[in-house]
């Protein structure tokens, strides 16, 4: 099977969807002739021109709401924020218009809009370019939230997102963009709400969010040498969230660790842990544990890097501790 | 059709408003837009305009200025010239005035919950994970005796599964289990020490005699062995302290000439033994004569409860019995109505049960007075502790030959010390002493029993 | 006014009367406690909605603001649906879900009013974007008040619409107050129309109480948009006669004299006088229209009162459109 980077695979998916449906267009800063800061639209401007690859002024609130209006009136916009941190200017209209128009109009208005951007802490990007923010969208009724971790998943999930008539947050972790991975030939879509078991195991379940899946897999590899068998689950979408797969794993292992780079309070780990409590209490042999990023804005100096976010070593330590519980 | 003038909502969260006054009178013509009435606002009166033109008609039973009304409450009507007001028409044609105001449902107070008593140390169960509990129930493992390998001592799945493997045969006999509870022995530990072998009484008793290494908290620098405290010991300790702290205990002692009593016993022995009949001992004799004495001094057969003195109707005498496990006091019920032989027989049975630890709870409850005989230990006078909630206890010492003055001469005479502890809240020294005198009288002159 | 357009003028009158009588009925419902929350009446501003929407087709789209009853009715929402919605009934245009500020009828191109000030401007720009992308001659209209022109959405929306030559008409109803804050206190530039220049699009100031003037200015803006010549900003100077929202005070921040002066300029009265003066219609025709509208409004009120409430079990319907997902 051919190998593509995460960005290449997602771009391939975008290109296929733009060719398939003339109503799909992309809006964002520098996504036109330049092809996007992260090469998300490289080569598409030459094919489709400025009507469908629209460079915007720095007006995140404005163009997000413009695209909301466009989606409501029959086209299928993709808003490419570059860094998801920039999306925060549009929170107001996202929560009150984008999320609610379908429901408020009793389903007569659709909202086929994709909101994509890079998330996550990467070395020295600083406080304004390291955000995750997904709990906000998981929390508000109306949104879909997608966090792929492999190139194959990125392509399949982006295609589904573009064809979906609901507003979709498509969040790509910076540290994954250049990772290579196998991508199937031919047309395929991945439905929302379907987690994968990235690694099978017996002793403990680890759910990773976005890039943390990779670090959890590294930790699992280390621990295998110590005779500890770790099962790693990649939810792939946070809304809808595949709790059945997670619960089946907890039923098998009895112990659960959730690793999320985003802040602990009211985060995905809290949500998953609560749902496991509600539906899988009698399967737990120990309290559910979580490992999160430090509860501070992302600092710049590399002196601050150790301990800022979970990594394979801290995940392995947490697993050993969980097994002793 | 008549237009209804209602209390308007003058603010998003307004639910009630106070009508301040009318600016028009019943029968006045009004124009839409004219000020019609005023409502009390936060800072000033607010004028409310008419929304229709016509004639204002205010019903005779309309709300009056100063009244607080819910939003939507009917105030008046605006009718067209010539049109009758709804309240001037026959009732069947009227529409009921709207209130638009619901009474909030009566909220029920929270059901009062009784607070569960805090379990004693003995009753607290070890912690166990939900998964382990489920597996234990599936495999039929009794997890309460297990030691947990989880951090903080939690019982986890592996502990239960391990236990299930070893649990082919019951590992602890029921008797050993009960004894272990009483003597404070960790039966799970014992079982673990002898895997596969059943833990029995002997094991538990042996373990109970073993010293443990921990020094008691608060006792510094004293080397010694720590004895485990049984349930009974604990209960005794608790009740003794309770009695000591709640009663106003005073002890009176006297010596009684027991020669007649001794003679009586010998006579009974000589007559009954050859016939194979039960020979009453001194304790049952004392029970009998105490019962008779209590009949004449009912205040010693009473209870202090909630600032009241309750004199018991019947006389049930508890008799202190020393057992391996500790002091027990089985009760002989209804003493005055029983013969000496009946009392003897009953007491014999009770004492045997007590020693065999087979007394039923009801056999130890309900006593109105207690007798405690330390004579066999060579004790004379002593200060028995009242068996709460009773108000008196009679201690009996040894029957022992001592120098005694009789008719001015010193003779050797069997003497018995009688010690009465009584609760001064219930009875004073005088009446208590009189009771003791009666007891002494019955000891010294047993033939008096025949007349009671 | 051109007598040859008599049908157009009478239609405008009918629309304005429909709005006026409907609003008056809603005021009564509100006073009786049957409507809760916001109820921002359009009384006094009828000429703007009527004059602009007269040029719109059902497939043109309108995005409105909290004071949206007039736009809804002018675009094709029936008084029955409007009143039922404010009474929270299932037969309301939003199924009882929205109330006064969240009105929807996409079937006639009324794409929603909003309780938040500002987004309708950028949403309408999006409607224009779709029209262009799909190569139609549809136009998109945003109705908003003077309070919205100082919001970032105004800046960003007008800028993008001009930069990308979108077929949008931005209609500002400047009624001189944002709730109770005078417009002249909120900005140092008291002209909304002049702001168009900053974005490179034409800005026109119109007497918002003169339905003929509004009709003519709007007609030109719609024509431009349909021809692909880009957006226009219309500032319609008008006045709301009643309080910002029902139940709030009408004076205190403005004087009774000011209110009365504008009452004397009632757009309906002025238009009726002009129709008679110019001989375009006679008193009988006008009264016939009044009676017709009156009957419709009375019927709408009855319909709204008699309609059932929505089924609570449906409250979560339409949160998402895709139901084929695993675990959705």
C-alpha cells in the first residue's frame, strides 16, 4: 500500500470531494494561490480558481459566519483556520448560529460546513498557537468533532466531514502533519463514532486523544518488554464518541487510563471516565486515571517543555501506577 | 366583543404587579393610546395605555388599587358604545376571568433520613473494587475475610480469583469464625498461614494467646503483651463504665450471722440427698430470701429513667456468673413465686448454659436486681457495681467462721458479709439500710421465709 | 408616483397594514401575558420592510435581526404562523422553538431572525457567496439596526462583500436608538450611509418613512446585485413608535414630543394621503384593503390561540441531520 503523509492524505480527500461536488469551496488565509500555510490546499487553486479557493482578510468571525450563511443557503464551505486558535474569534457566532440554525429552523436549514485547523502543543509555538479547544465543541449540542491520528483516517474522515450536513470540527494535530502512513487506494469513507483499537492488550486500557495515541503506543511498546500488555484505543471522533469500544476494553482489562494533552478540568477524560462510571462501574478494578497537559498557557522556552504534556515515559509511569492500584 | 384590560408584563421577569390607580372612571370613553391606569414600578408609577378605543367598564368586583396581582389578571373591559359589559350579562354568557397564575406545587420537604450508626472498628469492611465484588459474587467467594493486594489495601480481582482457587473446601469452621470474631483473631491471616487446611477452634484459641508486637497507643515505655479484647469484654467494660458514671452509687455493708442458714443447708442436704433430689445451695437461698426482702422494699427493685422512678411490678433477679469469656448475669424470673427447688433447678441450668456460652439473649435481659456471690473466692465485703439500669446490687461474701459476740460471750460463728450498693438517685441511705437489715434478718432467721 | 404602478403601490400599502395590524395584535397578546421574553415591535418602520421586500423573489434570501416581525411578514411568513410562533404553538413558523426573535421560513427565503445583533450581516454575505458560487442571480438581504453598525460583523461583512463583489443588500434601519442608547452617543460619525465608502461600496441614505423612496432605492440596489455589480448599503432613517421591547418604557431616554413628531409622520398615513392626493387610489379602495387585512389578522389571532402546543418529545429533533452514523 502506498505511503502518504497526514497532510497529503487529507489533501487527496479534499481534492476528490471538490471534484465530486461543485458546491464545495474552501475559505481561509493563504489557502488560495499559496496553497495554505500547512499545504492543506496545495495545487487546488490552479484547478478551481478564486471562487472555490477564497483567500480571506483576517476576519475569522466574519468569514466563519459568512460561510455559515453560505452553508445555510445551499453551498458547502470548508473554513481553513490554519491554527485552530484563530477560530476562537468566531466562538460567538459558532455557538449561536452555526450550531443552532439546523435545530432552530426545525431541520429545514442544513449546516454542511467543515471547520478545520491545526491543534496541539508543539515545541515553542507559544500560548496563541498551541490550543486544542475540542471540549467546547463536544459540549455544545449540534457539532461533530473529529480528531484523526493516521493519514488513512485523515482522508476517510475528511471525506465524511465534507459530505456531512452537520457542522464538523476537523482537528489536525501539528505533530502528526508530516507523519507517513499507509493509505488505501480507491474511494473510502470512515463513519463518525467508530473508534479503533490501535493496539490489543490484556492488562490495562489506554484511551488517547489525537497525538497522544502515538505516545501511548510508544509507552505500550516499552511496557511489553516488562510483561505488561497495554490496549490502546483511538476514538477518532469525540462527537459522536464510541463508548461501546472503550467499555468493551474496560470489561476485558478492568483498568482505564485516559491520556489527553488538553487541560484536565471538564475535559474529554472527565467525560469518558464519567461514562465508564455510568455504564461500566462493575468492570472497574481500580479508579479511572487521567493524564493531562499542564494547566497553564503553553510557554515558549524549551526549559519549560519537560512535563508540559504527557509523553511515552509519563504514560508508562502512569500505567505502572495504575496496575498497582 | 369586549376587550379585556389586564395587568401587563412590564419587564421580562415580572410576574406580579400592583395596581396603583385608575386614570379613567367606569363609563368614561377612552381612546387607544390614552393613559388608562398606573402600576407601581421600581422607582415611579408607570402609566399603562389603553390598547382599544371605546367605553371603559370596571366590574364591581374588580381588583382595587393597592392590590398586587399576577400578570394577565383581569382589571376591566373596554366595550363599544351600546355594548353591555360582560359582567352585566347572565352568568352563562360570561367567560371566566383569567388568572394566568399557577400556585406553585407544594414542595415536600426532604424525607428525614435516619443517620446510620457509625460502624465500630469491628464492623468496618475492607474496601473492594467493583470488579472484584462482581467476580466474588460470580465465583461464590466470601471476600470479607480477604486481605487486599491493591494499594491502600483494596481487594482487587486477582485477590478474589486467588481465593477462589484455594477455596475448594471451607477453610474456616463456623465455630472458629465466631470465636475469632470474639477474641479478635484475624481468621484470614490464620487461613493464609495454613493454606488448604481448615482453621478450627484450637487454631483460633492458640492465636489469641499469642502476643502481638504493637504497643498500645498512649501507654508509653511499658513492655508487655497485648491481649485481644473480645466482644464480651468490650461490652462489660462499656457497661461498667456507664454504670459508674450514671448512678450515684453508695455501698452499705453488714455482717450477718449465718449459723441458721448453714444449719438449714445441712438439714436440707441430709434429707434430700439420699432421695436423689437437688440440694439448694447458698446462692439460690440468697436469691430466694432477697426476693422476699425486695417484696417488702420495692424501691430497691426500681429503675431511674428519664427523671422518673419506675418500680418494677415483678422481681427478676440476675445472678452473676463467672465464665471463661467474662462475667455474665442470667436472670431468674419471678423469684417470689418460685420455690427454692425451682430456683435451684433454674439457676443450675442457667449457670451451665452460661459456662457453655449458650445463653439466649432473653435469659440475660429483664433483671430488676442482681446478686453477686464472691464467697467462693474468699472475699468478704466488697463494692459491687450496679448492673444498670437496675438501682441496687447485693454482694455476698464467704461464709466463714469468725469470732462473734453472742449473749455477751465470744464464740466462733459462721459470718457472712453482705454488701449492698444502691443508686442514691432512687433511694436514700435509710430505706436502703432497712432493706439490708431485712436481708440480714432473713439470713439469720430463715424460718421467717415461711411467713412471707 | 407613477399611476401605472398602482398594483405595486396598493400591494405596498397592504403589506404595511398587515405588519401594523399584526403588531398591534401582538402587543395585546403580550399585555395579556400570552407572550414572554422579547417582543420588539416594528410599528413605525413598516415602510422599510415593505419597500425592500417588494423586489425580492422567494428564492432570494433575507437574514433579519431581533426586531424582525416586519421583515418576516414582508418576505412571506403569514400572520397566522407569526402569531402562533409567539404564542409558542406547534403551528408557528419555527414550531414553537424560537419565539419572537428566532423566526424561520426558508421556503420563502426567510432564513432567520437572530437574538444576537450583528451576525445577520455576515450570514447575508454568505448567502450572497452561495448565489455567486452557484452562478444564479439570487440576492441576499440583511436587515439590521443602527446598533449593529458599530459591531465587528458590520466591518467584516461589508468588507468581504465588497472585496468579493457579492450580491448583497445591507439595509440599516436607523431608528436613532439602540435600546435606549442614542446613536449619536455610540459613534462620532452619525451617518451610516457614508460608511459604505470606507469599504468601496455605494451607501445611500433614504427617508425610511417614505415607502416610495425606500422602494425606489431598494429597487436600484437589487438590480445592481442581480447584475453582478456587487453590494449596496441602504441607510433608512425611521423611528420605532413603541418601546424597544414590549413592557419596557417608551420615554425617559426620549421625549414625548419627539415620539409625537414621528407619530405624525406615520408611514402608512403619509402613504394613504399621497395615494389619495395623487389620485392613484380612492378612499373606498383603501378601506377595502383595511377591512381585508383586519379580517386576516383577526383570523390569525384566533388560529394562534386555538393551535396546539408542540409535542415535548420532539424537542431534540433536528439537532443533527445525519443519522446514519454508528453511535450518532
